[in-house]
């Protein structure tokens, strides 16, 4: 596993505590059209991370993975994406554990990644682990757990800002299909505002070819999609149906739909037409 790869397995490691610490309550206001458009952008960007987790979980630590996470941060209206790339890609990552990969699925038996960088009052810390369910079976699945993933700028000062990420993935073989537990929690904070995205999905994945399960297949999921943006907290439900995945497309799903509803049952429908071709309709209006 190369240095860049190690780096982003780390980059997906620690981002969660701030969201739980917030005392605000979710709004009962309906989403405006512009807010629905922001939800659509955030979901599309988070979908890239979901795709990467299946095609190459160790790739979360690569420059591509960091760029995807930075794109999501930008979709949340926060400038920390560029700062994350700079900090993560220039930080030394330490790898410990068993890097053996007998089944050649690009997932080591069990490895842990750690990074600690500081420059002036800026800090980047990451801790995460990746484990193959069975290194003798390339179909077996894996777990990806984040203990720490944190970027702090101007630490301890009145203008402190930063991000915290928590990502946990558990992919289990249930012949010939898979169950996938996918928890994601990203918080971005500045002195005067906070934005975040958190989702918890129960997911099934059906490969097109059981012998090459991670080349292409179909996702179905349901769960929660919490979105804090412009000082509002939207507690949404999300359901994905027939989401077609192909390893040939890292930008998006290549088919299927996602329906997201707010507390007033307003409906945002996101449709994947082809690779990187995504359209959305909110209450009948095209976004």
C-alpha cells in the first residue's frame, strides 16, 4: 500500500463528535428550492465516497479520496476542502499491522493508519483501521473504522475553524449478495457557523457477477440523512432504489433513483441517468 493510499484511509478516520455535541433541534420548516438544491449537491458528493468504499476502500487514503471528501466539504459551503488536501497530502502516515493480501482484493488482513501533523497553530490528526473479513476469499467483505479524523486551523484562537469526520463501513457477504452498514458523520465549524452532514443507511448490494462482485452491481438502501446548512438542521429520510454501480465510473452511480423527504413530506428525487449525469426534481420543479 503506497503512501498516498495510506494517507486517505486515514483521511476517512475521525470526523464525528461535534455533531453530537450540538444542542439545536431539527427544524420543522420545509426545504426551500435552494436548500433542496444544496441537499442534492451534498448527496451527490457523498455518493462518490460510497462508491469508493466498494471499489477500493483503501483508496480512501489516496489523493483521489481526499479530493472527493474536499468536494463534499465545498458542497456544504465551507472553504476547508482545500486546507484538508494540503494538510492530509503533506502529512506522514504510519502504517502498522498485517499488510498481507493473499486473495489479491487490495484489502490487507488488518492494518491501522495514524497521522499527526502540526504547523504553527494548525493540526491534522487521523486514526483508522481496515480489516479483511477473510483473506482467503476475495468476496468476503471488510470493515473500515475511523477513530479520529480532525483538521483544526488556528487552534485555541478566537477564529478557530475545523472539521471532524467519522466513517464506519461494514460489508458482509450473504451469498450471493451483501449487506452494508454505512455510517457517515462530517462536521465543519467556523466561529460564527456550523454545517454538517450525517447519514446512517441500511444497504443491500447485489453484484452483477458474483465471481467479480465489486466490478458492478446494484445498491438499495433506506435510512436517515441529517443536513445542517445556513443555520438550519434538516432531519430527512432517504431511500435509494436500483442504484447501479460500475467500477468504470468513480464520479457517480450510473442508474437508479434516490428519494429524500423532509418533515413536511416535501419530496426531492435524484435520478442517475449515466456516469456523472445526475438530475433532480423538487416537488415537481427541476433543480
